[in-house]
C-alpha cells in the first residue's frame, strides 16, 4: 500500500498492509493519506508540537477519515496514554490506520509496544522497526520498561 507521496512524509514507515506511521503530515499530505486508502488517522502529538496543524481534525474529517487525538506529553508518557492507544488500535484492527506524531518518535515507541503486547510479534522484528526511527532516550526507555512490566502477564501467555 506504500505510495511514493507517502514516503515524502517525515519519517514515514510502513509497518504492515494496514498500518503506517510518520511524523507530522502537511495539510496536502492528508489528501495523499486518504488516497492511499487510510480510513483512520491517530495523532499522538500535542497541539503545540512542532509543525502541528491547528485544524488537523477538520482536515482529516473533511477527507471522510476518522480522527483520533491522544495527546501524549513528550516528557511524561503514561500508562493511560498507551491503554487508550491500544484500545483505539484494537477497535480499528479491521481498518487502514495512519498513526503520527511530530517526529514519529512517540508513535514508534507506542507501535513497538502494541506489536509486542497486543499482536505478539517477534521482539527482534518490532525492535528493528523502532530502531529505524530512533533509540529511545532515558524517559522513553523507562516508559517502555514500565509498560512491558505492566503487561508482563500478556507476554507470558
């Protein structure tokens, strides 16, 4: 499903046939996202994040895509944030979902956790995709560890 125009979006990464991630798209790139077949846009950035579009929800909904905003504070991601994200991804598992934040760093960490905990993906494969975007800083590595510890029972099934 990857289209050349999508690869122009900052830090674009196609994770599967139905899920792609990226940094903040421009206004016109939301048209490309729609044209590529995505039905849901999930935004983890804050309204004050780098290049955030003040009218993003209207832009997305004007393209007849569903918009979900889960503002994740960069310095303080929470278990509530990840649980809400897991719920949104599970509720839309039958749809094409485009997940973004400002730089694809929040998203790559959230998708890494989602793929491990909810999809039971191979840890090395999930880590490889995370590493394509960044190596989490101390705050985010602690968050990842906290989430993995919280969901340990799911991982030991």
